[in-house]
C-alpha cells in the first residue's frame, strides 16, 4: 500500500477541482489532484473524442438510464469543460445567495480571467442568421450567449464539443496548468474508491492506480468528481444520503432541412432565446452536432442520412426535475417526469415553428431522444453539504455540480468555477 501526504487532496480535475488546485497551490498549499482520465493529446477530432467521451458498447453510445435518458460527459483531465460549447453564463446566483453563499465577486473574477464576452455577427453561419431572423419575426428574439472563446483564434469549425484543437476555448486545463506551475501534482488514471475517515474526520482518499492501491492523506479533502462520480464516492464512504435528486439539464435537439443554408461554419449555441426560461423552464439555442458521427450519436441511423449542408437545428434545454439517482457503482437512474416531458414538448414545438419559418421543410423535421449533459444535484447544498460546502464529516468538502440545489437549465460551468473560488477563499482564511 503506497501512502503519501499533502495539505489538500482533490478528486477530479474539472471546473471545480482545477479551480481549487490553482487557488490553493498559488497560496503555498501542497496539493494533489487525482483524475480518473488522462491528459489527452489528440483533442479536437472525432477519433480522439471516442477515447475521452464516456461511450460504451460496439456502437459507442452514451450511457443511458434504465428509463432511456442518455448522458453526455467526458472522462479526461479538464473534465467536461474540454467538451463544453464555450458557454460562460451565470446561473443560480440568487439561489446560492438565499442560503448564505454570495458568489458575485467570484463570478466577476472568473469572468475577467476567462475573458467572457459574447461572439459577434461574423461567427454566424447563414443558417444561424436565418434562424435568428425567423425567431425575431415570430416574436421570440435570440441573443448571443456569453462565451469564453478567444475570437481571434476561433476558426469557426463548429467542433467545440470535441475539444478545441486551436486552444481558442477556455477549459479547466488552463487552471490546471497554472496549478502545476505553482507546484500542484496531478495524478491521472486514478480511481478514487472512498474517503478515509479517522476518528470521525476526513483524513484523505483511498484510491487505485492500476493494480496499485494508495492512501493519500491530507488535512483538506475535496470531492470534485462531478454529479455522477462524487455521490458514488460518498456512498462508498458511508454517506448514504448522497446520490438522490439527480438532474441533467435534459435536452432534445430539433433539426430540419432547408434548400440552401446550414450551420456548419458557426460555434454551436451561439444564440439563445431565454424568453421562457423562468416561466416554462426551457431555453432554445442554435445547434447542430459535429459531423455525421455526431448526427449518428444523436439520432441513430437517420442521422447518417441527413445532408449536413442543408441542416439547421435548435437545442431545447430544460431545467428538469430532480428525479434521478446515482448508485455507488456509478450507474444511475433518470426518469422523464410528466413535467419534464411537457417542457421538452413545448420547447420542441416552438423550435419546430422557428425552423419552418427559417425555411426548413415541415416534412423534414426530426427530434432527437432525451439526453442530458450537466449532471448535478446529487449532493445538494442544504442536504448533503452546508453553506461552507462541507459535509457532515468535518474536513470533507464538495465542489462540483452535485452541490447545485436545482437544475439551472443553463450551462453551469461558470457557477462551479465561482464555487471553487468561494471554497478556496474559505479554506485559506
């Protein structure tokens, strides 16, 4: 049994873990980050994505709940930030403020460091422009989403969710590199088994690297393994309340065929309509997946038949009910509640109307099955952690989307970064 000691041990090298590693190591803390995935070298290609997306089986499909809901996530250093669409939106700021967590200063700091700003019109393909004009005509205006993309480096390939080969998009790898420069250690290919608990206090993590078992002892233990990984570790450590209340920001994608326009030369989710976010629980955003493989993964065989030079699409993203559960082996259940289905149906109906107005053939409209990409809520604040993001086990903290109190219905990356800064500030007091 290999044993090592640090000031802080962090499970997970995504948005929360990388932020904490950066902040703590820059203040002189001895930090180690344990990451299940690896540092990928072939970022930004479909072939590479097959190794760092969580895909299973002969047909390389995303894992599904028994109820048929797909989950899209990455297993690599940098976590799913490497595969995000570059969105950097504030969400749940008021929810956290109500439970005593003011993130405003940390949002501002993160937005400055990530250089968050919306894209401009030169990034909009003709199909995106057509959808924007159609939405305006129907009274549902679409606006630019704030992005953490260096616009002078973006080549408008539309492959953001494969990882950015041009390094134009901010990812947690940037913070992780700064953490390592400050002395933090990052161990990849490591599976965290459970929390070490001694005399009722968190004392580090028990993990496995291949056939080698390791105990990493630390004064500060942080789980940042995501909405699926973190609750599984907690349950294996005896914290049985974790894992309940899973949300995924459920979504469906709606596509149609036009005569002569497409969305190929535009970053996905460049524009969004949030008109119904508060009242009806969904947003719409311009979207098509990367290439025929992306279409196949989303739609199955029918996706291989669509001529990409004629496809326009809208994503319907919902703030779904916290109705799922994660088990200690990492499997999950996620039912589609009646309210979830209603939100998706309402959003898909509106998306269909806009696409037809934009020139899509009504007979060509196709809607994907339900999936999700932002699992969380499985160690929620007020249930599993307190306002300090600390569990009932002193010295054990959680900092990822699992602490979010409800589904935001918006990309939560910036909120997780702000939480990481908030927690680091507390730990350094």
